[in-house]
């Protein structure tokens, strides 16, 4: 394994908090494990630690800024499902905006949970002013409300927010908040009144934060990692700082006025200096990864929910990309991408929220090929050049030709997750619900190639062998397409939920959509074959890509 990997007895990962588990001995990690499932809202707690909301992971962790160690304070599988922001009250209580189910929680200093409200739609930005609690809604025509933990009726301070997000009380006593869609910053008195426009034409604002000197910092959610500093209570001047941290989400200032930022796109916690220089506190990595593909030149690309990214060129350097040591290389921010396949210089992508897109890196262009599908996931290119997509929620396999015409190749399947082709052009489908891999025949029937599998997801073919990731068994299964013999190629893989996590049944999964906006998508452990015959697998449980050399048919 490469430098920095977690062998038994190594450092903890999000898949294994003990640090004792390791991937299969034949697996080479292409990047270090990511401790966080993205990093969203952050706030300093009464104990001086920095608390991080992990929206995709359903957790909240506390960070020791001296060593970067993490302590999971709100574990996954509990009452909190998708924490996006948090704040602390005067008594030390933690208040949590649980976005997708539309709930706001109070966690007492003793660790007890109380539901403050279940009537806020897409609660996101949350802040405390002494004992008072305020939250806004991340949706068009959202509201800003005061909530009362003792059970009082919520008060609506204002409506019409063009997608609210992280907010804070300013030194003048007003509540400051962004309008993400209209790229504006507004403020309103905590006791109500007319909202006032503070700043216009601010680059993709996702969070507003005041430093210890009262200077307003507005974080941009774009790929450049921009922060706009506005001296509201001085000259009113603006200063633009570019850090290169793609997908900024939130910020917090410590007692020494040091600025720490989070990234929804890659996780991690980073100290950002006033001149844009950065220092990693918790390393960044993959939020997933989910689907994976390898182009003819051997470059690996992963679909990572908010972006397309590649593993670092080498464990000790960035290959000239600007990424920190060991950090995946962001290729493009691509919201909600889950399936991916390389096709020459093009990358074809799916989103579980319904669309199929084609990205051309030469032009930096993204074209939507098809929309309205029900949880499309795995994608492949057939011998004629059409895109073949597993429509997981619809139980179908569909093809999209060069003119974007759609043909249904198979329907009535259980839960098709991924698709792959062999050298003869035959299509194979992993069906998670049926626990099987199927071959699509020319007469539109299906033939079972392998069954009795444990939640099969990613599938690929190398020569006469088919490989499928069994997420329920955390193993890689191989099947000879000539003899039908099957064998376990690798086991104890860090895919799916960690061994000690609460495994939710499919009907208990969080909603895919929340008030018209994307909610939480399902997990997907993809696999792809490389030109050299190796396999690259998405270890979504720990945030790595694994390379394995298959043994071949037995």
C-alpha cells in the first residue's frame, strides 16, 4: 500500500474508528482515507474544539486543532439524519439543522436529544444569540425564523430568501445571511423589521462570517475557493482572496482570529490565512467515491457526489495540479454526480437525481443528455457508442444514442445498479435487490450469470471474467463467463457502511428530494477495469480508490 495508508494498528478512518482494520492485502490505496464525509457547518464549542457537521455521513465530529484528531460526537444512525449546520447556545447546548427531514434538534451538554421543530423546510443556516435560536431555509422563497426550544410557537422574521445558508449575528446586532441564488447579503434585526440589502454581486455566497475585528467574510461555493472580505463598519471596501479550495462551505474564527474553513466538495478542515495560503488540519479526500472509470491513458476518474476527481498523481506530490499532498485532484464541480464512464476524451455522468450528462474537458462544457430518470446510477458505452444507463429506481436499463434518443433495453428489474459490456458487446447488469448479475439477451430477456450475491453494485468485465462488488459482504466476487465458476477475489473491503454502523433498510433511507431540491442519494461502490488489466474500486466506506490485480479465472 502507498504511504499514509491505514494498516491494522494504523490511524483511525471513518470506516474504522479503531484503526485496526485494513483492506485486502492485494489492494493498493491510491489516496489516503478521508476522515470526513464532506465538511459542512462548523462552529467552536464550549470546550474549544471545532465541531463539524457531515451532511453526507449523518454525523457530527469534534476536531482537535492541534493534532487534527476527530471524535465522533453525534454518530450516524441516530435521530439526526443529515446535519448541515450547527450552533451552540449560551448553556452549551448544540443546535443542529437536520436538512432533509426538515428538523431542528437540541443536543444537551449531557448528550440528550430534543426535537425543537419539525416544521422548518430544508433548515440550513442556524445561529444562536445568547439563548435565542434562529434558523433559515435553503429553498427558493425560504424563511428566516426564530425557534423556541421550550416549545413556543416559531416566529417568522422574514420570507423571500433566495436560498438561505450559513448566517451570523454581526457586531451591530443584526442577523446577516446570504441569498445564494441572487448573490446578495442581507441583514435583519433579531426582533424583526424590514430586511436590508448589505452587499450585491457577491460571488456564489454560501456563508457569512465575521472575524474578531468585525470584518465580514463571505465564502463562495465555487471551484476557486474565493472569500470576499467586506469592511462594512469601516470603509466598506472589498478584498477578494482566492485559496484554491474547491467547494467552500463554512468558516469559524478562533480566539486568535485564525480562520478555519470546511468544504462540502472534499471534506477536511483547513486553516486559511488572510493572503489565501492554506494549512490542512484534517486532510481532504473523497466524499464517496461512487462510480469510477479509467480512460485509455490510464487516468482514473471518480464520481464524487459534488465533483469529478482523480487520485493524486503520487502520494508525495500533486503532479502540478495545485492539490495538497495526498489530496484527490478536482477535475470539475458537477453537482450530484454518481455514475461515470470515460469515452475517449469525454466523460459521461449520471446523477441519482435524474439526469445523464456529458462533460468535455477540452471545452469545459457540460451537456445534459437526458433528464427525468428515477435514480440513474451506473453507466457504460455500448459498441455502437450509445450510453447505457442503469435506472435504479425505475427497474430499467435504458440506452441514449448520439441524438439523445432513448431506448428501453430491459424493464421490470428489481434494483439495477451498474452495467458493463464484455468484448463481444454483451451487456451485464448488477441487480442489488435480486442479489444477482444478469446478462441482457438480444430478445430482451435476461439470463442469470450469478446469484446469491450480497447487495451487488459495481460490475466490470476483464477478458473472460466478470467482477462484481458485493457491498453486503464487503467482498469482490469474480465469475468466469466461460465455465460459470465463481470465486472471491478480495474480501474485507471498506465498502458500504462501517462494520459497527447502524445499517438502515431501504425504506428508511433519507428522502432523495426535499421540497424540490436534492436530498440524500444512496451509496454506490463502483468498479472499473484499467488498460493494464488491473481493477480500480470505489471504497466508499473510507473515501479511497483501491487498485487490485485480479488473479483471473480459476
